[in-house]
C-alpha cells in the first residue's frame, strides 16, 4: 500500500476545461489472468555498508529467517541513514531521490499489532547520486505515534486496533471522540504525494492524517490543515495530483454518497466539483483510491461498505470497519470534471479493489470522446484479502504465497 514519488516530479500538462461523454453508455468488464505470481522467486538482500547501532526490538529477536520476515518486521530504530552496498552498477545518469512510506512499526513494548495496516508510518528515502545509493528512514511523528511512544500503549483508533479501556466510562468517552474524529488515528502510513507548490505530504484515510514532511531530512513539519468547511472524517488515501490540481474523494457517511473536491496549487482550500449519491446500500463503499482521466473522475461504489455498527465495537470484526453487502451491488459513476455532472452511472459486477492502475479516454478520428477505460487490480470480489493481511498470516510464509491471487480488470464505458 505504500507509494513513492520523485522529489523532482516530472512536469504534467494541464487538462482542458470541458468536454462531456454522451449519456447513453454501457460498460464492459474484461477479466484477465491473475496478476500476482504464485511462483517461487529468489530474493537477494543487499548488505548495509554503515553499521546500524541500537538494541533490537523484541519482535526483531524473533526473526529466524530474515529473508521471509524482513518485510513484516518492525524497523530497528526511529531514525537511520547510511550508504548501501550495491551489487552490480547503478547507471551514472540515474540521479535523484525517491521517497515512500508505509507501515514500519508493529509493536508497542511487548504488544504486537494484528494487521499490516496498523503499523506506525515509516518514511524511506533512496538518494541516487553518481552511482552511489544512500538510504534513510524516519518515523513520521504523528500524534498517534508520539502518544504511543510516550505512554507505551495504543492511544488512537487504528485500522484494526482500538485502545484498551480502563472502564466503561472511558469507552463512552472514546465513542464521543469517535464521532468528532478526535479518537481517529493520524498515522500517515499509506501514501506520499508532492503538491504542485513543492510541499510533500504523507496521507492516510483519515483527513487529520495529512502530514507535511521535509523530503531532505524526512522531518515531520506540520499537519496539512484544510482551510475549507467541507468537514468529514475520511477521504481517499490516494488523491490524484498534477501540476494544476489536487483531486480527492470524500465519502459521506451521514448522507450516503461521495463528494469530489479539487484543491488548487498553493492553497489548502478544497472546492467541491460535484457529488455522487450512493445507488445501493445504507452507506458508501470503501474508497481507497479512484481513477481520473483527462476530463472525468470515476467514482467507484464498492459493495464493501462502511459499517457504523462495526466502527462502534471495541474489538475488531473479520471485516474490521466494513461490511460486505453483495445485495447492494457495485457501481461506477463517471463525473465531468468541468461541470460536476454525472454523465454515467452504471452497475458493474461485484468487485473488491484497493488500487486502480490506469484510466484514459478513447477518441475517434475527429477527436470526439467515444469511451472511458479504467483498469484495476481486483480481488475476485473476495473480501478475505483484508483478513489475509493480518501479520500472523504474512509471517507464516513457508515458501508459497500466503495471499490469494488478484486479477487485472478493465471496465470500458462506451456510448452507442
């Protein structure tokens, strides 16, 4: 689920201001072969040239076979930097810095987290310079991480974890804080984007978890405080960012639907482009990411929907804060970026997806749009992928894949 960006992003061209697809549309769904290989692969682990000092965590001491558990083991120290040994040769023309984030710390004292998505965010920086490679990592100093570090216990609601309550009154207070968003995590462990004004922001699915960092030192600078009055508690973890705009989706849990919003470069103000009302279910479907083309925003309505009942529980359910509602069906809504109007709202086969791979428009010889194509990594409409990402499962690797296959899926919206 981690993202990576170059600190010197490639220049993107702006989008034309208006164009519409005809209202008479239909959708095709094309299911390809599994895109996750089940074949065994040989892994080479590079040695670190600079010694890494500091005591190992209890979790690290349990690692017997580094090759199979290194991806799911907590980082050994909060901050580190050093030059890496390179096997082979890095081309001299490859110069620049890549930054990515993701879960990196999965324990507090002797307590181990359950789920991959619970881990406290770790930034990783890879700097290429004249065939040398310098790596650094740093914990993002979110309120959730700092509070946990200070008290040696969970203090905010994470993806699958909730704080342990001393008494019933504490539980009631936490519920009140849940509705205000105060008890939700700001653990920005999901994505990194570089805004057009140069700010580098780490994100998660809670709006409060938008954190500005220094791309050179990896220091946590400040929260990205949105200056508008849109409110809400959650948004898509992966917005679409270009030189001209920042596009995001905000699920509306009270009046089931989604707001599509744009933020101009150099501002913190999100402006609503349009709204999509849910066609199925009592709540919006989970939106981790969404596709965008030159003229359209595609809003996915997945039958894996937010569930207020599960949110209120003190212990996780198999689907955590979601509920699988196949009877509510799945939909794709196509919104014109210029007008905010819904130009297509189409029922599609049931689907479960975290990430959309690509989206683009087809045009005829005269330049008229004839279709909108969208690709995603789809999990066979099977919600068990969420539970399979529990750390206990990931750490049980014995030479075979422990995750189910995903498939490459294309949806093609075309008018007659």
